C-alpha cells in the first residue's frame, strides 16, 4: 500500500486499515510524542496512551503522557506507568510535534489540553465512541471496537512492536474494564486477551486495585447511598430506572475507585434495565453515569450534551437531583 492509499478527498485516511497504516508511519518518524487521555481518565484511555507511549519511548522518541484533570491519575492505574511517562498538563509543550489523543470522544474531553489539537504539528486520534465527530489529522475511529486498546493493539501490530508485559498490562486493563469483564467482548477481543496473558499479564494484580479493593470506611457511606437509592419501573419506556445520589461530602471522603463502583452495584437491580448515579461535582452540578442492559443510554446522554456507548454513557447536568432525574427520565423515554 502506498502512503496515500485509502485517503479521502481531504487527505484524511478513509478506512480504518488506511488510518492504522498512516498512524504507524507518523509514530515511526516522530522524534517527540505527546499522548493524551481524556479528563477523569479511565483504564482504556490511560492504558492506550501508556501502551503506545512505552513503545514510542523504547524506539528512542521523547515521550510524555498526560491528561488535563484531575491532578493525579486514579491510584489503581498508577502501576500501568512502568516507565514513568506521566507528566502534569503544565509540562505538555505548547505546540507538540505529534499529539496522540486516546479514547477521546470529542475535543472538549481533553479539557485544558484541547488547544493542543490546534497547535500540534500533527495529530492522531484513536477512539471507539460512536458519537465521535472525527478530528485530528489521522483518525483511527472504529465504533465496532470494544475498547480503544483494541485499536492500539492493531496499531502496534502494524508497527511491528513487541507486546511485552508492561505494554500488555496497559492493554489488558483497558480491555477488561471497557468490556465490563469481557461481557461485551467479541471473539477477536478474547483472542487479544489470550495474547496479552501469554505476554505475562497478572490479571489479579491488574484487576484487584481497580474494582475489588475498598477501604472499610467506604462501606458505611455506600450503605447510605444504597439505602437512599430509588426505583422507577415505569421509566425508560417501561424498562425501569434505578438511581442513586453521591453527595459532594461523600465524594470528598473517597477515591474515584469507590465512587465509580456504585453504578456497577445499581445495574444489578432485577427490576431496572437502566442504572444512573448522580455524582455531585458542584453545588448544583452532577456528573451522571449511566449503565443499561437494553436501552441505548448513549443516545440519551448525547441528547443531554454528554456521550458514551450504548451500554455505558455519561453526562454533566445542572440543577437539584430531582430536576436532573426528570431530565434523565425524559431523555431515556425518548431513547427507550
Ligand atoms: Mn473506551
């Protein structure tokens, strides 16, 4: 394939295969690589950035990995940074040579680093959100991929980069979390997981800190949150909605690993196909996480100005909890 094969009229590669080839070419020639995850980075976003960062650093490039907020990565994801590539957003160059944006559904998801999309000499997007409008010079954008790390894995194969234990650990962390423990993973993703295990991933060491390790003090607050949870079986077109609120005071006492686990408990409610957790991030501002078995919560989230995937989506809304829930119910009725 020539360098221009599969490019559309704008010069942007028009197929995923052409984009992967163009991305490999970009990474092969870049001397300085800046990889960015979305704000409030998860294992898929940070794992994608760190896996590619480790490979680029080993090839001799100057590499940094960053995200705009919060100030520190989730404690459970710090072990993924085997080479110490993470830097504060202030350390990201004003005009990066190559900017790689991982799992970023929209430029706004880069927070204060979104301006680098304009100043970067070249940019590469790697993402799997169906709502992504497409941005950046080269775009590996495939909503059929279960996780962004699946696309990174494809890119590493194109680059001929070895997937050893540190790289495999980053990829596995993103894969297991974005597929909700492989529930949404297809055969190819399971084959990828097998390859990662062969590379030496310690599954328990990766997973326990992310989802199975909570301080005892969390139980008391969790009990309060679940005690106050509400069930509306008529919501979402009769599919049912279970919801809970995490007040700012509780958010302040606990890590993101604790708070983000609430929705995974709620979604087990037999009577509801949709679960929503309202996390208080301002006096009248709520970061809402939604999970669903059948209803397309991505559509509901996009309607309200958020984004995500059909089975897992999020949005930030203003108001008191009742107002926020009313808006959610209206959007879910339309989506259900
Ligand atoms: Mn993802």
